C-alpha cells in the first residue's frame, strides 16, 4: 500500500492544497468552487450527493486537431476607396507536412491560458473580499502571502508547460546557408523606411491623383531579428509584421503567426517576387531612396499641371523596392522599402533558402 501526503490550508474562501502532484488552490463556498492545480483547472458544484465537475483545462492531455481546408488563394477583402486588402489566409491552414509535431506544440503553447493571471485575479478578489468583510489584518496578510505563493507557482508552471523549445545546430554549410538567408533581411532592416502594403486598388481618376494608375494603403513597419512569443530558441530570426500576420524566417522553414494560431510554409513552397517600382511620394522623402522624376498632384493629359486647380503642388517620383511573399497554402504579403536595389537580393532568396533546411532542430 502506497503512502502519500495531502494537506490543506484554509484562508476564508481560499483553500491551498499540498499534495504529491504539487500545489493547487480553490476558491468559493461550500458546494461551489473553482480550482487550479498541476493537473488543470476545474469547476466543482453540488450538494446532497449530486455533484457536477467540469475540467477547464488540462495541460497533460493532447487535444484533437481538426484540419481546416486549405484555400488555394486568399480572398480579397474590400476596403474603403475601392481598395482590396492584401491579407493571408488563417495561419493554421498553412500546414507543412514535415512540421506536424512542431506546429502542434507551437499552437498548444500559443493558445494555452496562463495560470499566473488567474492566480492574481483570484488572490486580488480574496484580499478585497476580506478587507470589505472587516476581517482581521492577519487574514488579509495570510491571503496576501498565499496569493504571492500561488502566483509564483503559477508562473513557474506557465514557463514549464507553456514554452516551446527550438534549438538549432548549424555547422559548416548549414551556417553559411543561414547567413545567406539573413543577408537580404539585414539590409532590409537597414533601410530608412519599410512599409507593409495593406491594400491596393485601381485608380479610376488618375488626373486628380498625380497620374498614378494604382492606389496603395501602406503602414510603416520595422524589420527586426526576434523569436516568436512563448518560444525559447538559440537563434534570433528575421521577422516581418504584415498586418495581423507575423512572419518568422527560421533556417528550415517560414513560421506564420496570427491571432488564430501558427502555420508553416516550406521554403520550397515559398514564392518570392521582388522588383523595382515607381511611386509618387506625397509624404517625407527617405534619404536612401532614388528620385527618378516629378509630376503634379493634378495633372493634365500632356503630363503638365492642370490649371483649373489652385495650390497644385509638384510631387517627386521615387524608385522603391517591392517584395511579395506568397504560397499555395494561402500566404499573401507585400512589402515596400525605400531602397530599390534590394529587389536584386530578394530575387535570389528562393535559391538560397531551401538549402538552409539542412539545419537540425
């Protein structure tokens, strides 16, 4: 017969349970309690022999994953001014067959509820309840100590169960290939201005829009080297923010994060289209960009100023670099940078990236 120790401490409506499995806590009154512990969270209700118990979360159980259908293309979302939003499909639909276990783990830690926040909320409620009920100061102090202990344990549990570990061993050729993959991103990060193109649309009134045939809606971003949230890794990888989607360029594959989950795109399936493009700039001029001409805000058929408009200002025509990342699984992003010569570097990106898959996770 095995022996075990189980000890409980009551602090008003708060009860701490110490067992062989670890430290747990519950809050409530007789017949109705909410609990958190090393085996998950639960609701327990009932009296007189009839009880109800519902598990809120169980970190030890592996949930079933329903595979969503993968669209062949991303739907165009209409915006104002007849623009069409450039948006990727949900990240969870981007499934790289070679990364099934990795995607499961990344989605698990991303969606996992943090016990630390629950512990703080429960502890704060208990402390305020004791204060309003006129309990002695020692009860308030005991509740404060219990809250601190519970919060520390919950934080430890969150880090232990809610962190994915990715370690890469890059030696020799693999390290050289990953350096080549990083090179264009380092220069992109060095640009004075980088934009994510949120939406594009055909310009139906070019005369009133400096002769431009296409309208753009753009957001200034800053390329960085970082890691995904709740991921411990020995590398910092190129990171691009594209609206609600974040791209992480790891040595072996592209990881795509959004609010719905995490997806992956193999570099062999990644499509990269980089080119130079002329843009009529009405904002500030980046110092590292190249001006190729001028035009007028209101232009006539011959390209000169339309005399019917007052305050018709002259606008510079700039030469920028444009880089698009897409895939058959639904990735669809478009970026613009102030340096047009970077298009040449990204045109060779697809030849470099697949070789980096020799890196070991």
